[in-house]
C-alpha cells in the first residue's frame, strides 16, 4: 500500500484562481472532475451531470452560489468542493466534499481547498445557535488514500467506518416468507410521503442520524434512477401503517461505466414496533428477487460497521460479503481568532 505524506505547504502555483458556481453550465465541469478522480482512485461511484444537477437544484443545508468553490489554472477547472451542514445526533456537523483532478494533485490545491472550505463553514457556524458541539466532517472511501492522509495531517480523525457489501449472484436466492400480519403493497405516488417518513423514523435511533429536509425528499423524487416499482414496502395490516421497507435502485450510469448488472439496496429499515420478527430479512430478500426479475445479476449495499441492530450479521447471513469500506473523519470546529 502506498504511504501518502501530503505536502504541508499551500500551493503557490502560478495562475491558480478561485470562483463560485456559475449555474447549470458548470454541472458538466463538476461531473467530469469527479469522474476522473473516481477512476484514478479506483472508486466505483459515478458522478453524472444529472446527479450534480439534482443536488444543486434541490440544495439541502447549503447555498450552491457560495458553498461550491472551483479551483482553476489559467481558466481550466482542476478541483472543486461543496460545503454544507447538518444537525446530527444533537451536534452540528459542517461537511466538506469534493475532488482534485488527478493530474493536479500533490501541488497544494487540495489543502488550499480544504482550508478555504473550513473558513466558509466557520462563517456558517457563527450564524447557528450557541450551546451545541460543532465538528468539521468529511467522508472518504478508504481507497482515496491521498485524501485521507491530507485530512489526517490537518487534524481530522476517523470516527466511524462503513462497509460496501456485495452479493455476487442472484440466481440462488432463498425464499423468505413475510411474517404474519404484514403485506407487501406497491409503492404508489400517494404513499411516497408515508414511506419516506417511516424510513426517517426507523433511522432516528441510528448513529449519525440527520433529520432530513424537504429538499432531501425532492432530491429523492428527482433522481434519474428513481423507480418505486423496485421498492418492497411492508404494511402492518392491523394498523394500516408502513412497518418496513427496502428501497432498491438500478444505477444505470454506474452499470454502463463498469459493464455490469448490479442493483443496489439503497435503504433497508424496519420501524421499532415491528423489529425482531424477521421482517427485515423478508424485505431484503424480496428486494433481491425484484432486482433479479429486472435483469440484475448481483446486488450491493452499504452498512455501518458498528450498527447495533445486527444489520451486518443479517447481510452476511443472506450472502453479502465486504468489498470496500469508507470512513467519516472529523475534528472539532474552532473559530478563528
């Protein structure tokens, strides 16, 4: 494994300049830099113009006009960063996300971008109520070794790890019956809000819980791969409430880029009153059957490595195996003097 020792100086590259987002014309710029960075780092995520547009046009706790920063060399975009914030587990987390184009790395651009992002987030934090703990935060796949080393050299520490898990075949799925008292119903348009709210409630007691916003809901509805016909939603018959769900996606752009047929179990949750009845397993397997019926040959999901609900054991018991992992890195936010 390569050991990265980031250059600690700030870049003095000639003709390095900074600007903010100019609107939809920049969406292709952001997607292209993200795609090149992911390819160089062997990260399988695929940034698309459509996903960038969705995020920028339904902003959740950030302002695209001032919270997206683009670095240029002689008017050529070479890096970008988005800053945002979330109230998470009763703490404010001020988040940095972005990319440096592979050909321009290890020249101080990433460090300069990070520090400019921190400055922006301190301005945002100053507008929030006192009395809360505040942290600067970033997520990184472990494969992005240079980014992890850079953030650690700036005082960030990994506090939580997440696994990407894969079931590499779907032709041998078990049959798992739904527990008595529940039924699967199609996700109709008039049910989408109830399904969303049920998932939000189910994750309320999980680590890193972040109350989502109306903008987050609008982002979901506007996703290119949004397809509720893949969802498996269990209703409790006696109460008429959503009890659990498996929200599944077929990521068309990623599948084209990697020449595969892989579905994603994007969200799997069971509300607290109906846990420990086997409902989660039944929903997971039903979702895998739905993905197979749409032509997928494998399935992926993500899990918190320290999830206390037993999710990791459940996924392993159904045939998922870890293929990658990422981490959340944080440091306390301190105001500049």
